[in-house]
C-alpha cells in the first residue's frame, strides 16, 4: 500500500474499514441469536468452523502452488 497514490490508499482503507465494520456488526447480531437459541458454546463453534475452513482452503492453495511468492 505504500506505493499507492494517497487518495487511492485512503479510499482503499476506507472500504476495508467499512466492510470490516459490517462483518463485525453482522457477526455480533448472528452470534447473539445463535447464543440465545442454541447455547453459549455455539458462536465459538461457528468461528472454529470458519477458521478450519479457511485453513483447509489455504492448505489446498499452498499445495496446488497457487500462492507463489
């Protein structure tokens, strides 16, 4: 990001914060509903499942050589 023009960098940062805030708000709402309907352990299992899915997808990308740096 350091090599970007300042106005583009600001726009990109603003978009990242905007969508990050939407994700945080959405998870807080959905996590609260899951907590109330299923139990206090349920939101943590949702996050653990999502983390596991991201790990598996990342390993597939690495093993297939799609992440060359």
